[in-house]
C-alpha cells in the first residue's frame, strides 16, 4: 500500500451559487521515500492540494489515507496530533519568530505537541543536519536568507517526521541559494524522508524524483 493515497479529492470554496473548484477529482499515490514536485501555474490548486495532503484542510469529497489512516476521519485533536508527529512543514514565508533564537525556533514543534519531550538535543541534531549548529544561538535576523530557510527546515524536521511538505520553499531565495536548499532536500530524501514540494520553479523541480502538473485543479 502507498504511504499516501489521495482518492477522488475535490475541494470547492465559496457559496453554492458561486463555487470555486480548486481541486477536481484528483487521485494520487505517493510511495514511501519519494521526492515529489507538484507544479503548475498560479491558481491551479497546488497549495490547496498540499494542505489537503498535509492534514490541514479537509477535502469537500474524497479521502486521504496516510499509513493506513483515513486522516480526515480522525477527531480534530487526533488530526492535530497526527500533523504534529508525522508531518513537517516548510512554507515560502518561513515563519521564523524574530525574537526567539534559532534553536528556540527549532524547538517550537515540541511546545505545541501533547507529547512533551522538549529536547534541545533534538533541536541541535536537526540544526546539525542542516549545517547550522554553530549558529543556534543567533536570532533569525542574524542569518542570511538561505540560513533562515535551513532553520525553517530544521524546525520541520525536529520531530523526525516521515513526511516533509514544502510550499514554494525557494520562492524567496536567489537561484544559487535555492539550489543549496534543493541539495539539502535531496540529502534528507536520501536519508529516508518522503518529500512533497510545491513549486513553479523548473530548477527546483528538477531536484525531485517525480513531477506532477496541475491545471485547473486536475492532474494534467
Ligand atoms: P496555487 O497554489 O496553484 O497558486 P491555490 O491552491 O492557492 O493555487 O488556489 C486554487 C484556486 O482556489 C484559486 O482559484 C484560488 O483563488 C482558490 N482558493 C484557494 N484558497 C481559497 C480560499 N480559502 N477561499 C476561496 N478560494 C480559494
Ligand atoms: Mg500556492
């Protein structure tokens, strides 16, 4: 069975008399260990698909099964726990808290989880994996943009999630720094993390092992 199986996913926003169909009957299987790029023009449904796969937004119809669990059948608390333990997120706006040090930012996922193993060593381990251990005590404003992206990736990884979801992770980076971040994703993928990345950048998508294209909410 696939690690992630999205079955007949539709997502409709807005009122019934003026609906916006963001996703139209998408079925997609993602295997353990994949590095998948989701591409497509602006407005094609990429972010919506990522939020549905990432346990953040229930589809209007269809099912998402991850590791045998139909995730939107979970209770709201169960879904939040599932998200906190199994999934790591990296967004284009990195959402680093400016007045917390790098290591404190990386420890944030422990705070919001019900399983309180808040652990500086885990955070330092995640920072080591992204090459930022020596800058753990800086504030985000004292890092370059590429280092800030690394810090956001370390935070996504701190609980060793099986699955990392990223939405335009290189969107705010220059091309060289973006390539560095893609090499980091490839290294994480080689260490066994399944990666699902939304991008409309060809260079970034070339780092993935598989690419799918969305158009008008469908897989093209
Ligand atoms: P992409 O990430 O490919 O640019 P999105 O998934 O953000 O596309 O959006 C797909 C479509 O759904 C767009 O037409 C967008 O306007 C619409 N949409 C996305 N989120 C919402 C929302 N919360 N409410 C209403 N419409 C939305
Ligand atoms: Mg988007």
